[in-house]
C-alpha cells in the first residue's frame, strides 16, 4: 500500500483536506486534548461546539491527534490500529 508522509511543521495540511477529516470523523475525534499544545493554549478550560473546535484546529494544526490516515473513503486519527487494519483489508480504490 503506498504511503505519503508529510512533515506538518514544514507544510501543513490543506484546509480542504483537514475539513474532510472533520466531516468524516468529527472535530472532537481529531483533536489531541491530551497533548502539550492543547495544554499550552489553555484550551482545557474552554467549551467549544464542533464548529468552533474545527476552526481552532484549522488555525493551529499542532492541536491535531496524529497520525491522520486516509485511504480512499476511510479515515482514522491517532493510534487506531483497528481502523488501520480495516483500511489494509479494504479493496483499493
């Protein structure tokens, strides 16, 4: 299976690609609420709806749960081995 690796510090995800992850998984699923960037930004004390959280993620991609993985219509965020296995088992296309 071909893999594309992207160094997000050098070249962040395009807004459209990030929106696809938000649409498929939800903003909460791709936000790294346990990460240092989240704590440093003081976001643990804020209440945000999904739209506000998505905009925050678009503005600061350090808040993303990595890796973000996509194979065709299948998406996963973070260390989700079950989702990765289903991606490998799914027919290409």
